[in-house]
C-alpha cells in the first residue's frame, strides 16, 4: 500500500498544499513549528478518521476558517483509491471513498492503512493503561471495523450505567429495577471486546519478542499479556460465554462499592497490557533504552500484523523518531522498513544521511517543496 498524493486545504497551518510522495522513503524536513507534524496528522486523519493529537476535529481547521479539507490518493494491491474528508465547524464530517459518500467515519477505517510512531509512544510503556488500550483499539479497529461498533456500544452502555449509579442514592428504586438490564448489555459487549483484544495481544507478542531480541540482542525476554481488570485467566477470553458471565457476576455483586465510588468499577475500560522483561514490569524496571526498544517493537508488530492480515504493508509515519534513536536502533529500523513506504519528519537532515534515494520535502510555514 502506498500514499501517492495528498491535497490539503485549511488544515492546521496549511492553507493549501498538494504533495506527491514516492513509494519509498519520504523525508519532511524543516524547522520547528513549520507544519511537519501537521502533514502527518492529515495523512493519519485519512487513515482512521481522527487525529492522534486531539479528539476535537474543530481544532484541525485552520484558524479563522470555517472548514478544512483533506483528499488523499493511495494505491492498494488492486487499484488507486481516494479518501476525502471535509471538516465543517461544529458539524458532522463529510466522508467519501472513491467519490461515494460514507454514512459514518468508521466506514473508511481499514481502507488506507498507516502505522504512526512518534516520541510520545514511549508512553506505551511508561504511562498508565489508557495509552495501551488506545494502542489495541486503533490496531484492532483497522483489522475488524465491527470492533469500532462494539466500542461505541460499550461506551454508550457504560455511560447509561454510570448515570444510573450516580443517581442511585437519590433514586434506589430505579437503580434496582434497571441495573440488571444495563449490566447484561455491558457484560455482553465487554466479552466481545476482551476476546478480540486478548487474541490481538497474543498475536502481537510473537512479533514484539522477535523485534526486541533482534534489536537489542538482549538476553532479557519480554512477555506481553492482555491484562483484564476482572480477574479472568488467559484462555477464558476465548470462551465468550464464560467471559460474559464473569463480567456480569462481578458487576452484579459490586453494587454497593460502585454506588460509593459513583462509577462502574470493572470492565474493559479498565483493562491493560502487562508488559514485562524477564518477569519484571517494564514500566517500573526497564531502562530507558529498553523501554524505547519495546515501544518501537510494539509499533513494528502493529505493522507486521496489518501486513499478515491484508497481504501488503501499511504506510509507516514516523514523527521525529529517528533523531531520538541511537545508531543501533536507527539502523535496525531502517533495515526493517526497507521496501515499504515511509513518511518521516525531521528538523535535521544530517541525521538522515544514511538513507539513500529518499524524496526530501522542505517544510516552511505550511508550504511544501521538493528539494
Ligand atoms: P516541530 O519540529 O516543533 O515538531 P512541526 O513542523 O512538526 O514542528 P507542526 O506541529 O506541524 O510543527 O505545526 C505547528 C504549527 O501549526 C504551530 O505554529 C501552530 O501554531 C500551528 N497550528 C496548529 N493548529 C493550527 C490551526 N488550527 N490553524 C493554524 N495554525 C495551527
Ligand atoms: Mg512536529
């Protein structure tokens, strides 16, 4: 798969730009605050229908304008396609694929496939579970668009159930009469999501272990396991009915604690990925370098799985990552991505000297020029 061209209008600091990419390495080079990340954001936006920097699409519209527009042309194994997204202030986005209007943003997820890696991804190891749930959710949505609908339904049921819990002190009768219904719906959706996450993480672990050991030659071996907050043992996730029952029973026996806390205490919105090196939690024990290697291995695993599933490589988007890596890891990464399309950003072109044949694009105040 490769991103051939992007046409952008009123997106962040880009007033108007038309950029053609090569199917190999593309380097966006420029000083700080010129529009390098903004362009990657526009490409990623065409991939998943949302930004990696903000949940509010109004922020993507250029200051003082009423709309933003992105038209991306890409090739997959069979044909050339176009994804068109138009963001209008405080309105629903317009989404088109090959000129056909799509009902929902989620209809384009999985079409143009990209894997993004930026320095903040170190938080995959360092930060709390929220980051790791995001990692699973983006990757699984790309493979199975129905997963997005499960997440949306889960979020809706959770909101209803939380409102009920909050109101229980004032109105216990309504709580008692309806909590079972919402709990059933929540447990049902939770079991679908948990089993997909479990299978994905199991699959990713194989690639993460391989990348990590190739990269570091380390004798320390990573383990990467889906960590449900509801005490399931691993294989139980494969049995949807067992998982559903477990969530349901746990939630139905936690009412008093939940009313005290004012929220739903268990479920997939609390889950995590348990990442360890030789049995020790990476978050607490791994060195900076090991954490960096693990985060990179997780992103490369995302690309590998995407390729296994669709038969072609996704487009890799690297925001400012090469300058953050030491020479060994940089060489490993460059080797690993050979033959794939990469669009990367940097402030220092010198750090890219080892890459031959790359297309270099200079970025200045939201304008893009091949150099
Ligand atoms: P760095 O090397 O520091 O990462 P960069 O080239 O990646 O820089 P970007 O993040 O792409 O920089 O662009 C940042 C610029 O875009 C800032 O000057 C910011 O003020 C501007 N900007 C962000 N959002 C908008 C918007 N909605 N409208 C206009 N300009 C915006
Ligand atoms: Mg940037």
